[in-house]
């Protein structure tokens, strides 16, 4: 495909779901099947277009290749804002993920939502949700990323609360919307910080300027943390994770779309896309937030009985893995896990929806023995469970192993071992609670015979997506699968080559590094490289990379440097460039660090296989063989069970602190408004009325009195004069004669 054809296809992919929304929302009620075929057909076309772009980038085979098209959106003289499309390897993968999952969810929904009274509106909102997520994927600057970011929040509000007649659903969508506003507030502050420092919002212009030192130090760290707050909200990381379990109030196809390809994937994609903007301190925050989220949410999943809520906490834990990988400087494996996770997590939710559709219950204690009644659902659900558990041969093993290896390497190089400990513990818990679902749902004897008798396999509209996703859950890592550095994924994603990006920026704008002293630039480049590789930054007096040499960026993959070829763990070249030699990779420390990373991946792989085996065996022993009584353990550990069942009481904590403070503050503000503001306004009104009353008296009795008095005098004088003016000559002669007599008398007297 030519560059223009890629841009045209990308724009069509973005607009097709919007067209689906428009047609279905306004005309769905008047169309056959309420217009559901519109969404399925248009998303099928979008999937074909995404596949064309995916194949085109496969043929290029260079992760650095990108196609970008922009036009002026707003020009105010001193301020110009462009709108643009960016398509590169990472974009092409995300387009495939979003379009495939959305298409299958649309198809699945024709069976699952059949008969709903707002059937056409559901499909309209699905189209709008997909459009919003695709906008995030295709945006080439922070402003439009934020615009579509907020549209995703709106879409989730509409779909989580789709059954708004239920109080729980209405509360859930408000909770999701408001919780995300907290994260988006920090995200917006981060965007403003970078824009203020650099004057640009374009991704690659930002990367080049940050690499040149336009923003650094504590400001860079805080700006990076601000951006990460957006991820904490959208990808439901601690402590803003509380909205995602409640989001299960939405229809199950919505849950599949949210958890696999849209809302929660947006935060991970954003951090991976903007990796060079995160300084070393910000990455440490990202690392620990992800590790804590992965562990805590995995423990909560152990005790939940609602099948969708268990899967929700599973998503939280897997998102924690992705964020942990980002914090360890490995955005490539984080995106690799996002891709594989999208397949098996969509399958898990759609499989759960198939079960719920059959037994009309979400509680696992109401299920049991469904394996033979629902064979397609069972086998596909089992494949997804094996994949998420990290069983070798399925996609989840390779992507999860890549993240654990990078986190362990980071710990071995930097001394931060706690994230790996939390991550490997979560890796042991995952197969335990996932196979708990399998054994309680599909094995054993039916616990509710009435529900069991009415259970049946779902129709083709629901089982075909399950089969497709099961196939993808096996092959998504590649055949044979391996870490991102050995799989097909290396054709699409690699650490940013900051030297090349900076050179392109200078050529584009005709500028050099005059604004930053050469020594400072060299030291900054050394610090950037150390950030990604877990090495101490070079001092100002130490040698640093020359201007023309490739320098690792913020958040680069731990595999960015060349590692020995032994065991097949060589590193992926940065954006298709030749891998650095041993000497170029960091001198005396380079060989040691490469060896540490290689050993870390081997150890992490062995440990992940062991803990997966341990978790599956423990679950089989407990819930299938019934050799362990969970109720007895619960009775012996009541406090731990209460804490886990209460989800560590985050909601209660927020209710007792933030919510209560908010209510108290609102009461204070209301009292201030009522007493002070309204008092001033009302007092001013009373004073104005008093002044106007006095003014009215003065006007009525003084001003009007004087005016009326003069008028009365003049009127009386006029009345007297009118009587004199009779118009009769004889009267006037009498007046004249009388006047003459009076004058004579006066004259004589005087």
C-alpha cells in the first residue's frame, strides 16, 4: 500500500463506526432487525481495512516506519493546532485488536441482546465506543488524544449504565465517569506542562524536544506522573481501580469490549506511545503502581463468586502486569501482553456471557456440571483460561514471561525486587482463581437443578466469536511464540530511536541544539539511556554518547541493547536499526547488564512455569477433587476473608474520607453561599429597597411638591387672570375708570 492509501484506509476505519452510530441511532427503529446488520457489516469492513494496513506494515518490517498526515485545525497567529493521523507498526496492531474484538462483540450481541427494548441504541453506542477508541489509536498529537480520551469516557458512561432503570447500573456509570475525571485532571495538567515547556503537541516533536532538554528534572517527573494519572483512571490502576468491578453492571458484551480492546487498553497504549516523555522518577511510580495493582486485585479475585466480577479483578491484575512492564522500561512487551490479553480476555467475558445467557445467573454457586451441556463454551473458555494462566504454548505465557523477565532484570540491576515478587505472586494466584471458575462452572454436579435443566449451548451468533477468539488466544503470540524480541511483534514495535527522531525534527524545523549546551545534551542523553537500561546516569564529566549515535529513550525496552545470542534472547534493534555491538552497548557495564537481563528472562520463565503449575494444581485439588474445604479456611481466617470480600475496603475508605469531606465541604460551601453570598445579595437588595423608598418620599414630597406647588400657584394666578379677561369692552372701561380713580386717590393721599 502507498502512504496515501494507508492514510485513506485509516480514516475510513475511524469513520465507519461513527457512520454505524449515526445510522443506527437515528434510523434503527425503522430498519429490519433494528439495524444491527449495519454495525456488524461496517465493523467487518473496518476489520478488512485494518488487516490491509497490518499486512502492509508486515511487508515493510520496520518498526520505525510511520505514515503521518496533518492539517491545520486552528490558527490564531501565535498559536496553531493541527489535527492529524499517525499510522505506524504499533498503530496497525491496535487497529487490528480494536476492530477484531469490536466486530466479534457486534456479532455476539445480535444473539446476546436479542429482544432488548433498546436493542438499536445498544448497537449505536457500540459504534460510538469503537469510534472513540480508534480516535485515540490514530491521533498524532496530545490534544486530539485528549479529545477522544474524553469521548471514550462518555461512551463507557452510556454503556455501563445501559440498563439505567436499575439503580446499581445508574450508580456504576456515574462512579466510572467521576472516578475517571480525577485521573483525567492529572492527565490534562501533564499535557499542559509539556505544551508550556515545548510549545508543541505533536508526539514526535515532543519526543525530540524532551530529548534535547526542553523539559527536565523535577518538572519532567511531575509532568510524566500527570500523564500517568490518565492511565491510572482509564486503565483502573490503584487507587482509582474502584470503578471497574462495578462496571460489570453493564451488558456482558460491553464488559468484553471495555476489558479487551477499548477503555482499559487506552491507558496502557497511551503510556507506551508516549514512553520518551516519562523520566526515571515517573517510571518508578509507574512500576510500583502496576505491581501493587497486579497483586492486590489478584487476591480479591480469590473470594468473589460473581463470575463477571472475578474476571473484572483478573483484568485489573493483568493491567497491573502491563503497567509494571511499562515502569520497568519495557513498553514493547507491555503492548505485546495487551495484544494477547485482548484475545483471551474478550473470550473469557463472552464465554461468561454465554453461561449467564444459559442459566440466567452470574453466581458460580448456582452453576456446575455445564461442561456437557455447553461444549463449545466450555472448550473455548478452557483455552482462554490456560492462556491467561501462563501455560506454555499459548499466547499469554510468552507476553507475561517477557514482562516478568524485564521486571526481574530491573530489580537485579536497580535493586527494586518488590515489584517482581508481587508480580510472580500474582502469576501464581491467576491460574488458581481462573481454574476455580472452570471447576465451579463446568465441572461437578449441578447445584441448581432448575437452572441446569434449562441451560443449553448458545446460538451460532454467540459461539462463532468464541471459536475465533479461542484460535487467536493460541496463535496471538506467534508460531512459535516467544518474547516480543523473537515474535512477530518485533516487526511492529521496538524502542524509539531517539537519535533518528531528533535528526528528523532538526531537518524538519531547520534547528540544531544551539539552545542546549553540548555538554548538557550529552549528559542528558546519558541520563535518558540510563533511565531505560537501569544504569546510573553519566556524570557531566564522563563520556556520553555522541550526537549522531543512537541513544536509548525514556522507557525503552530492557532489551534495547544487544545481548549475547545464546538461548535465542538477542535484543530487538531499535526501530529496525542494526543492533549495537557489545562495546557500543555500554562499555564495561554493557556486557554485564546484557548477561543479567538474559539470566533474568531465563529465571522468570522457569518461575512462571512453576507457579502456573502450582496454581492450577492447587485449584484442581481444592475445587475439583474437593480435598480442601474453602469454607474451613474461611472460618479459620475470618479477618483475611472479610478484607478480601470487602475489596480492601477502598470504597469504605473513600466514603469515610473523600466522600465525607466532599459532602462536608459542599455543606460549608452551601452555608457560605446561603449566609455570606446570599446575605450580601439580600442585604444589598434590602438596602436598595430602603434607599429607593427614601428616594421615593423625597421625590414625592419635595421634588414633586415643589413642582406641583409652582404649578398650583401658576394655575391659581392663571385662574384669577382668566376671570379678569372677559372680552367685554364695558368691563374693560369700568376697570380703566376704577384704576384711574385709584391712582387719583393714591396721588391725593400721598
